[in-house]
């Protein structure tokens, strides 16, 4: 293994839960000292190392201490015991745009926030255009940021933070910002990061994100480190142990018994690369990648499409389509081929599942696991969700001549 | 020494935050930065009316400048005081006011307090510049003394910074610090010879001594570092002469001790700040 970017050495963090908070001297005097509080260990003797260039995930349920750990790494919180050392410049994407001053313009805030994150004026001058373009707020850059929409605010915050060009990037569930187009840009930026050999630490309870993004994960439970390891093994065990049903960051959720899981669901192009944009009338393929940990007889794969507003547009499964394999035993893929995609422009979410032949036992269900955009294509129809592919014809006058 | 190197490392941040404070201060006001001149002018007029006209406080003429204008004599000490007052109350609130920033990002937190204090320096420097011109118009000659004025402004800044650092952490743990300090500042204002000359204290001490109360009133009184700063600024701006060595050294000492203790306290309590806010 190469050098470590972050070393977490026997770290413990204790919080005080105040019964009655004294932020007044009177209260302190009357109680004869500091407020009464209970101690609570958010982290207990956690040790691990993050190698340089790793995409490291920290997973755990709510309250497992994963965000606390991230804040300790970011030096926002100071551990009560143990040491954390990191090499290289560190940038944390915790709450985007939190350093913005509402009365100042976007331009002034970029410089201000950039310098909080450790950029010099010269570096900011050089990156300014890139930052603004990335955020897509060119027209509004000289407006006070209080006039920004929340999306613009977050985009600009993200853009500054990611353009700091850190050696280590800490990300806390903020991948779900902005619209699909912006998310694509973010993912691209992360990929760029990866290629440059930078270290990324992600905290998430979205298992899909973890699987695709990380090459190593740490599993925290109630402040204790359960294990550090490869994501596929660890995530499967994590799901097996009943942490499998919860709402993830994207508002999707996942549940199931986990004998077989869907490791990815995506639209793919002719070369097999995942795409998030298709055109009305295009030929398209949805590929499901599964991992079966044991032999499963007659599994049924299902797919459903909903709009962002939750309108149920379409669904299909391999049982209804009479395409049921006798069994699956290891990993593999199955595809749903669409000769002409009859959805009109909009953004849609895919849900996917593996269930048993009776469709009552769920092995893995991923709600809203993939989001895609449909752009104008042919046929070009005016509105609604689906294209009927019809044509106007037979204009004739009924008046007798 | 680490404090200095760290502060140098975040110089860019410091100057940006300072400018944020300066720009944010009078944002969306029609008169903008002019307010920083109007405020002391209004205070000067009020105090001159009350103390100069109604109470008829007698001030010694400037020596060797020969100036004898109560309003000018007053404002030479009022401006540094206003700076101290604003810097302390601003610096004290800097952490609580930027709670969001502290909880979400890491950077040397003392920069927040320093930026607030320094933003008032900009105000003070402008005011002193304008005052110097006014003094010239009235026949004084403060211009050769301006470099020394800047030196003492720097000392006063360190003094205020130390207090600001200490009080800002205190304010995180006890929010009524700011109200308490508000009252103390009023007391401190009248305990410092700003609206009346130090000779009044001297006379009072003599008076008490004559009646058998030898309590070293003047000695105790002059322990107040702001008394020394006031004397020095008046010497330089109003009288146009060298401040006494004793006063100057006292100012240096007060600045160094204040900033050392303030910084030490700040560092001691900084660790748990993010969770206490």
C-alpha cells in the first residue's frame, strides 16, 4: 500500500448533552458551576488509514458518528482523544455556500469563500471564470447572493469548494445538489479528481453511491469502527445485517433480503457506457447488473419509471414478459431493450428490483436508483409524458360545395 | 511565534474578511462610509454641548500647539476610545455571529476576531486623517507626528485585539458577556479622562489628601491603560509634542500583555468552540 493521506489514530470524541443549557452567568452561578450534562461518545477508539489516491467511503446508520468523524478529519471538531493527521490541502464539502455573506455580490463572495478555503487572490483570479462557469451563474455574478435561488447558491458554493484543488476532498452527502445536469458536472469533476490521484472521502448512507464511488469503505456503528474493507464485501454484509432499508440522500431507498442485489442500473449507449441523457424516439437499453450470493431459482427482474413528481409512467418485469431464467448463481447482467423510447422531454427516475417468482419476496429493491433526462428528438410532440408517435392527417372540409 | 506565522499564512483571508466587514458595515445605507465620519462628529457635538458648554469643563491649552478648542481636544481622545469600544464589542460578537462558518469550515478562527478589529482600524485611520486636516486648519501642526500616531494606533489595536479574543470565547460559553461588557464599557469611558482633563482627578486627589484621605487616587486612576493611550494621542494630535516615556512604555506593555493573555485564552477554549456554538 502507498502512503497514507489521512491517519486516524485511536480517535474518540465526546459530546455533552446539556440538560439545561447555561449560556447565562446567572444560571451558572445559581447552579454553582457549569451546566449539568450527560456525556455521550460519538466516536470511540476509531483507527484507520486512508491511502493516497483512495476513494474512501464512511458508512453507517444515522447517529453512527460518521459525520462527526468527517468533521474531526476536517479539523472543525477536535477529538477528545487520539490524533488525526492528514497530508496535503484539505477541502470539505459540508454545507455549501455557508461562508457567503448575503449582502455581498457573488463575485465578492467567491473571493471571500475562496480565501476561507485557502486560495490566494492570484489563484482565485486564475480560476474565477471557471468557478463561475461551472456554477452557471455568469449573469448574476455581480448581484448580492441573497437574491440567488437556493440552487444557484449551492452551485456556487460547490463550485468554489471543488475548485480549491485540494489533495483531499471530504464530501458529506452533498452529491445530491442541483439538477441532473449539474450532478453530471459534479460526477465528471470527481472522475477528474480520481484520475489526478487525489484522495476523496465520502460519507453517505446511499449504498449505490458508495458502491460506484468508493474503492474502500469503513463501517461505523454507534461510534465504533466495525471494519474497513473492500466495498462489495462490506456493503453486502452491511445490508445483510439489516441496515438495508433506509432512505438515502437522493430521496430514494433500498431494501430487500440481499441474497441477490442490483449493483447498478443504468441506461447504456451502443458501446455499453452509462448515459443519463436520451432523446425521444431513440433506441435505448437499460442494463441491470446483479450480484447473486447464492443460487436463486426463477428470479424476476423489474423496472419502473416515474417522473420527478412521482407520476408512475411505466413498469415491466421479466415474469410478465415471460423472460425468466431458471436460476442465477453469481453476478451478471440483464438488459431491457427499447426500440423507440416514447417518453417526451423531462426528467425521470428508474426503480429496479429483483424478486422471487411469486413476486412476494424481495431480494433487492432500489427505488429511484437512476435518474435520466429525455431531450427533444423525433417525434416532436408538444407536451405531456409520452409520445404516441401519431401524425396529423386528412384535413378536409366537411362543408358541401 | 506560531501565532504570528499562522496569522501570516492566513493574511489573504484576514484582509478579505476585513474588507467584508468594512463593506458590510454600511451596506445599503445612502451615505455609506460617510457614516463613519458622521457618527463621531455627532458625538463630538453632543459632548461639547454637554461638557463644554453646560458643565463648562476647562481644558488646558495645547502646548506647544496653542490650540484651545474643547471640541478638538475632546475628539483627539474620543476617536481612539470609539475605536476601542467598537473593536471590543465587534470582536466579541465575531464568533457567535459567524457560527455557521465555524461549524462548517475550518480555518484559524482568531482571524474572525482580528478581521473585525482591523475593520475598525480602517475607520479610525480615516477619522484621524480627517482630524489632522481639521487641526491644521485651526493652527495645529499634527502632521509630523502622524507616523507616531500610526504606531500608537497599532499598539491600541493589539490591546483591543487581546480583549476581543478573550471576550469572544467568553461570549461563546456565556452569551450575557456581551451585555455585561456593554455596561463595563460605559463605566470605563467615564473612568478615562476623555470628556474631562486628568487635572480634575489630580485636584480631587489633593482635595482628599487635605482631608486626610491619602488613597493614592491618581496612582490608581493611572493604572487604566486607556488613560495612557488617551494622554499619548492628545500629546501627539492636540499638543503636538512627544508623549512621556512612561506613558509610551505603559502602552507597549498593556498591548503586549493583553494580546498574549487574549491569545492564550482563545487557544485554550477554541477546541470545543464548534460544538458549543
